[in-house]
């Protein structure tokens, strides 16, 4: 007989509601498993365990389906990888049944692939790592509403925006309180137990993140709060310290909707109702959650077996309006350990960046050949899942799986991602060549710009022909400067490609003879002074820059020496310099190569371009190292103000009380996330320098420590690599690597401008692509130039452009980012006009149609720093 305390409802996607007017406290217990992938066990073992655990709980659900909804079995996986592996080992019918359990609310999984560290990830990598969940949403007509980041003590600000934009509404966090520079006393004193975790764009998640109870991670605030379900119930109902915190500001009573999530802890396959380990005394047998819920329910409290979403929906309905909002970063901790394999981590970052160009090329081609890249879908899906796995949180590498095995797995992931991206770009570039008509008399090549605005840049075309030529710009009807360079052992023709159209190309033709373009040197080196028409540098023998002068302000020195370190400096001395030579020089630009043994053997190439303020720095460390190394960038800027692109946000490196974005407590301050750029400006906003970062992931501001943020020292220390928390955490000695490519670019400026900084960095890190034109005379695309789309507001940047996941029959996906700190309105126009447009999640699941304007273009409105994704159907 069903107790009157329970109300039967058709589906448990809605929160349980009590029948009586006097509501009992509602306690939600979630059997949430924690995956320590490639830490507790290897990938093959987890493949088996995922299937066994899901089948176990599916069977238990069948056995309890006749119970009242609060007493039915529910299970919560902590990553879509569980579903990925299940689909690959089961029949389509078996997988469809599993997805039915998600629809019914008896099984839940988050958007994220695995439990990851996010501070080292590029923005686009975060999104692509969740793409499998997006494909499942569209295939099965459901939505995943949760995303999680467990165990690691730190948490980035911008992740709220990315998760919310991907479709997540809820999240919970529990930390380890181990392998940490944060004191447990700090972790035990969170400002909010539950709050709206909000990005700078205003998008938000309902976040449950309780203060850590010292003594272990198997209690409130840990990642296994419900390890002992009965103990968790006692805590939620009787712990006075918790109850005093778990309430609305100024309220006399705690919230009546409470939860404890997390049961599996570090176990490989902890099931309820069965012995867990060989030694049951270590991990005692625990009864099924539904049995405990029935036994522990009283007239004053209802215990509910939870799928987590039910708790959040119940809480939001009854208490959401009473919650505070928080928009803060907590820095980086385990995130930093990916720098212990710095070159492997750099390789996967390069692939993510290269994806921008590869997909833009593929989009142009697929508009004319929709079936062009269908055979690459399996490799694409695998690569995106690999992006969801690469930053899996167990970079500590201190578990049962060996460091060698972990490092080998990381290399495999990076290799697969690179293989997919390289193949896509190579194939797309070749296919585009065949769509553009060739000349019957002269060799032609295109230069393609993947970015969403017109730009001028150097472009390198593989070429082994005669040097008695000039290069003619067909669109401008003018010759353009060129020179010959050797890159990766091959001869290339380098040209100055002016006014490249947005997401488009210009055609250049090789003609005999000298032509009319300027032939004077773009930059010169004299006694270590390297300069062009815009900047003047003094180079040290170890590759550092001792002086940096922007010729707009010829009397202002921007470089400084701080603690013996200058700009682009690997060691606090100049000893060890071996040679400074001009590697190439011509009308387009010049490169100086500096070979040094300072700190570690390394080669630095400094490149200046014709009439450009950009200073390119290409550093190659050519020997192994096992210590912690940085590239220092020291500037003569008083009261420095520093901003970096974190992920999904551009943040100011100050604490909240100083109008910055760092939390006042519970945060680690020594290393900030460094994605595309960092910018340092003097305190008056008069002048500054933007640093573009292509390969690294973190910077230390001045002499910052885990406990303190140094905002007074005008020095950016970019982490080249190392085990920052000692040799017990991370991969030792860079896994034996002996080559590290780490590239930067500098641009002096006046006041800080986030949009200009991002544009500069994207141009540096997304060089134009040059390839031969091979199409027939009646080819599809124009013979001189082509642009696929334009975006009207310069503050709104095209972030990604790609064929839809399900193919071009489902349109083009365009992701746009309003990088500015002000709201923006932009119009996206496609060359052929649009037939339709829809706003989607960042995972490409449709949200709503968008009404086009009279010009068949897409109008879009953005809040500050907002990223939006659209599905475009061209005419």
C-alpha cells in the first residue's frame, strides 16, 4: 500500500511535490558516480565498467518502477563518455532504451564528456568537448540540463557562460581538499552554499557548492557527499553550521529543499546493495538508496532518490528568487598540471585554433559540394570527444594508473585531434582550389582569410619556380611586395596580402619580370637594433628584447628589466648567447634568428613586417627540462592593469574589492588562464602592450603566489612548462620531450581595447592560407575575390563558422562573440542572402527562429561579452 506521504506523478522530470499543506523538509539523495578516468583504471577497464554500471542501474530501475516516484531507483553518470561507450558496445535498440531512461528521469548525465579541469582549455575546446551531448539531444528529442566540474579546487569565471550557452541550467561542485595549495579552512568557509553562478554576459547556472567539511571528501562540500547516505541525511537536518549558512540573506530559517550528491567516490564500480571491494570493512556495503529513502522518511522530512535535476527544479521554484549572484574566478590548481606535458598540451591547443581555418574553408566548399566531408564525420566525432577528455581532471597522475600510461594516453588524444584537423584543412584547401578558375597563361594562387573582418597580412605560398617574377593582385589591379623564404625546409613565396576579405579569398597571379611593387627592405638589423617603420627593438644575445619603442611615441621606452628579466626572457642573464643572424629579409618583412644556451638551449626568431606594429616571436626550446620555466615579459608601465582572455570571458586580474574578477577567498592567485591574449596597460590608461599567446596556457602576474596576487609589478610570466606543485603532481620531466614551440606577438597601443587585443591575437594565430588555383575556366567561384559573409559591428567577432554537425542540409553554424564590455547589435549578412536562421545552443540544438531583416540578413543583439550561436540557411 502506498503511503499518503507520497504523490504519484507521471514523470519524475518534475520535482516531487508534497500533498499536505505543511510541507516537510525535502532531502534529495543522488547516487552520483565519480569517474577517475586514467587514474583509478585505464580506458579499457572503464569501457567495461560503464556498461556494467548502467545495466545494473537499468535493471534496478525496472525492479523499482512500481514504487512511488521518490522511491524509484535513479543513477547519475558524471560524463557523456558513459553514454558514448555504451552506444559503441550495445545494439541500437539497447541504446535507445537507455536514452528512454534519461527521458523518464531515472538516469541523468551532464553535458560534459568527463570530469575535467577547465582553466587550461581554449573556449572552443570546452564547447567541442560537449558536442556528443548535443548530437544526442537532436537524435532523441531531449535536453541535458546539467554540467559538472568536480574535485579540483579551482573554477573559472567564464565557464558559467559557456555551460549556460550550451544549454546547462544546473551544476554542483564538490572538491577533494587534497593536493592543494588552498587551506581546508578556506575551503570550509565559502561565501555562498548555493547561488546563481553567472558569467559576465549575464547567463547563469544554479550552483550548489557547499563549504568543505574538513576531514575528507566523503561529506558535505566533497565530491562524494552521499558516500554514507544516512550520515548525509543527519548532516542536512542537524548540522547547525551548515543550516546557519544554507538560507537566504537575512532569513531566520534554512532552505527547506536540500541535497547531498555523490556516492561513488574513487571507486571503480561502487554499487549499492552489493559488496564494493575485496575488503568490505574499508568500503562497507551500503543498502540501495530507495530502501534508505523509505526508512529515513518521517512526517517532518521526505527523502527522495534524486536525479539531481529534480532537486534544482524544486529549489529554483521555491527559493531561486532569494539567491545571490556571483561572477568570480577562483584561479587554477589541478588545471596547471597539463603544463607538465607542455608540448603535447600546446599541440592540442594549436589544433583547436587551426579548426577555425579548417572549418571556414570546409564551409565555403560544402556550400557547393554538400557531400564533400561526410566521410570525415567519424574522425570528427572522435576528435571532439577527445577534446572533452584531454583535460580530464586527474592530471595529478598520482594514482594506480602509471604516469607513463597516462602520458601515452594524452599523446594519443592530441594525435587524433591533430590528424582530424590537419586532414580537414588539407582536403578543404585542395577542394577550394578546384572551385576557382585557373588562368590559361599564368600561375595563380588564392590567399584565404578565415576571420570575419578584412585584414592585411603576410601569406606564404609553397613555390619552387623561377625567382624572376612579380606578384599581381587581381582585385586591386596592382603588384604586391614579395620575397622568398625557407620554411620547414621548403621554399615559399611570401607576399603582402592586402585587404583580404572576411571569410574569403583574393587571387594573386605570378607574372614574369620585376613588376612595380616596392622592393626595399621592410625591416633592418644594425648592431642588435631591429626596426621597421613602426617599431624599434634592441635584441639581447639570449633572445630577449631589451628595448621596445613604438615610433608613434619615439621617446617612450616600453621595455623594462625586472629581477634581471626583460621581454621574452627565459633566464635572468644574457650569458649563453651564440649568434644573432638575419634569416630572411625582403620587402614583406625580416626575421632575425637568435641561438642561445641561456637557461635551456633555445632558438628565438623575431619577425617584423612592412608598415606593421606587430612583433612576432617564435621560441623553440630544443632540450628537455624538468624544472619550472617561464617566459618573462617585463614592461615600463606604472600601476599596471592586466586583462586576459580566460574562457568565455575577458577578465581583469584584480580581486573583486578592486573592481577585478578574482574571488576574495577560496581562490588560488599565482597563475591566471591565458588564452588568446593578455593585455597590460599603465594605470592612467595612456599606453600599454598586448601579448598574443599561441601555444601556452597560463601566466603569473609579477611575483604572485597561491595566496597573494601581485598587481604592482609590470611583469607577465608565461608558464613555459613544469610541475608547478612539485614532482609528485603531474608528469615528470615533460615525459622526455626535447622540443617545445612557444610563440607570441606584441603590439604597443594607447588605451586598453579588448576588441583590438582579440583581433590582434586572432590575426597572429590564424595566418592566411595560400594554395594553387586549379579549377576549370568555368569553375564555380569568382576568379578574383570572394567573401562569404560580413558582420556589421566591429565589436562582434566571428568566432566559428562550420557546416552543421548533421551536414549542410541542416545549414551553416556561425558562432559570434561580442568581445566588448557594452551591449551590441550586429547584422550578419551572407553573400547569397539568407533563407532562414535560428538561434541554437553552442552545441547546435535549435532554440528559436530569428526573423531576418529586409536584406535577408540576420540581426542579432548581444549583452556584454556574450557568445551566441546561430544556424544559417543560405538562399
